[in-house]
């Protein structure tokens, strides 16, 4: 099952930010979890949570370096982002790590972290190479 989940997450990332929708891959009641240090920390429910990222960073781009199976329903994604603030225009770039939880062929939870190490630790993989 975990190979199928990696493929689902891979398709989400291939489509993300493009014209092609991810609605067929993401549950209506997706949990979008921001870390405590995020501007808007906490958990949001629903697909529309992804829209707020585009509102703040309209040119946000994430380049995947690696997909890691981290259990039957968990996939960790490590990569780098680049964006500029929609209001400030300040350019940003750096590492990010994501944890996706997949159930019954749909993403049901998404967590993001500002470093690969933090994402790996949260997924229970602190010794995995980055």
C-alpha cells in the first residue's frame, strides 16, 4: 500500500500550483497542519487551506528532492521552496519537509516543516539521511 501512497503524493506535487486540480487526490476534510512557528499556526480543515498559501505567496514553488515511505499511510516529502511575499515582495527560499497521511487513496492530512530534519523527526525517522 505504501508504494501506492507515494504515487498519490507524487501526483499531488506534480499538479500542485498548476491548472490541473488535485481534488481527486485530496479529501474534502483534509487536515492542514501549520507548525507553531507559522504565521497562522494550528490546524485548518478542508482543501481551501492550500489557497491561503497562494494568497500570501502567489509565486510559491516547491521542488521535490525525495519521497520517503514512513509507514503504511505516511509519506514524507523533502525539498526546497522559493517564493516572494505577495505584499512585501521579499524573496524567500529554503528547505521544507512535508508529511502526508493517505487513507483510502486520498490525502487526509498535510503537515509542513521548515527543515528536513524537523519533518523526519516528526515522522519518526530522525536517522534518515537528508
